[in-house]
C-alpha cells in the first residue's frame, strides 16, 4: 500500500493557503469597510490592513518558491510576491509612524 508523506503533500499546502486567503481576506475586507465608514476614528486599522496584506503576499511567495520545484515561472512569481509583501510592510510601518508619531 502506498502511503504519502503528509509533510510533502502539495494538497495540504494548497488547502492551508486557501484557508489563509479566505480568513485573512475576510478580515481585511471587514477592517477596510469599518475604517472607510469613519476614517478619523479608525485610522489605527490602516497599518493592520497593510500588514495583513503583507502576510498574505509573503506566505504565498514562500510557498511558490518552496513548492515551485524547477519551474522558473513559479519561482519568479514567488519572488514578485515577496517583493510586494516587503513593500506592504514598509507602507505599514510608514502609516503606523505617521498615525502614532
């Protein structure tokens, strides 16, 4: 009987990414709606929105790089995702400093 190693099963990684995207995406949408309804009172949420977007991009990029194998296209996409994630972290830091500073 063939038993697959659960740690290297690509379906587990895909399901993890799907659940992560759904949960964090829903949180981002809820925070964005709340913060745009009354921006003066909820300015604190903007750095959190950018930070959650960075988490999504970074995890997706790492999964593309690790799971991409020898596919250069997937690895390039992973590096692009990580670049966007780093940009969002910088935007999150800048917005946090401008709000709290």
